């Protein structure tokens, strides 16, 4: 889970950086340029297959871990220790991950699937900037994205730290550093993502 998680964290950095090009407010010029490179470059397209495989693997591993944790105790605790032994988001990774999965199904159905379908049918790439602009005029779409970003944030607070902990890198010396970077990452990346639908909805960019 740790390695697939780190790969997905790297994907988020690239995805966030490319999408953040919309904030140049240049009618999507810089963003479309970057998106075109990502959408047509052979190496990136190959990595995309890896991304899909890693995402599926991460989900399967998470499900396995959850099932194995459950099977270790046939009798449930009568009293829950609550937040005394671990924070709620550390115990709710399965629920947060499932919510993220629902978000990802909606998200890929809105952008990635139509874009690939258009490419495969020979009609070329879709103008993603305008697609985003249109999609984010709907209040409910913006709300779904904000909820998706909040969920991502909580999932990352534990996930980032946990990835390094499993690899044995969160030693006593680096524990606070990794925790700090993890929390900063879990706030900044989802916040930048959340600003995207808001920027289109409130016409901060055009
Ligand atoms: C909230 C702002 C976001 C916007 C505006 C956005 C926009 C997009 C767009 C336009 C694409 C299609 C790219 C293409 O066709 O090549 C895409 C793909 C994708 N997005 Fe997002 N995204 C956002 C947030 C997220 C988040 C938070 C996640 C993950 C938790 C995510 C995961 C993905 C994935 C897995 C793909 C398919 C990647 C690929 O293989 O090309 N996105 N996104």
C-alpha cells in the first residue's frame, strides 16, 4: 500500500501542477498546452496504464487490509476507545477511500472518459479548459468536487505519513518532519484542487 500510495501522491503533484495552469487566467492557453503534452506523449500514456494499475492495486490492498483487520477479532469491542488510541481519520481510511472512489468514478466520467473516447474515435482531444468551465457552472458539481477534495485531504493526512512509516523512513529522527510535510501536503494540494471549481463557478478566471 505504501509504494502504490507514494506513486499516487506523485501523480497528484503532477495533476495539481498541470491543472493549476488555469490560474494564469489566459483563457486556458498554458493549461491546454500542458494537457496536450500529457494527453499525447507516448511515455505519459504508458505511465497512465501504470497509474490505473496502481490505483486498482491500492484499492484491492486497502480492502484486503480492512478484511484482515476485521477477521482478527471475531467478537467486536463492546466499548470503543474512540479518539483516545487513534484519531478518527486514521481509523476511517476505508470509508474515506470509498468516498474518494465514488468521487473518482464521477470525475473520470466527466473528463477522462469523454476525452479518451474522442481521441480513440479519431476526433482528437477535447478542449478540456472549456469542458471544465462548462462543468463548473453547476453548483452540485462544484459541491461534489469540494467534498471530494475534503475527503482527499483527510485520506492524505494519514496516508502520507503511513506510506513513509511502512517503508521504515519515519524514524524517531524524521518522525516530526515527515508528519509536518504530510500535513502541509494534505492541506495545500486539496486546497489548490478545490480552488479550481470555485474559480470557474465564481468567475475569478474566465
Ligand atoms: C478538483 C479539481 C480537479 C480538476 C479540475 C481535474 C481535472 C481533470 C481532467 C481535465 C482530467 C482529464 C485529463 C485527460 O483527459 O488527460 C483529469 C483526469 C484525472 N484526474 Fe483529475 N481533476 C481534479 C481533481 C482530481 C483529484 C482530487 C483526483 C484524485 C483524487 C483526480 C484524479 C484524476 C485521475 C485518476 C485522472 C485520470 C488520469 C489520467 O490517467 O490521465 N483529479 N482530471
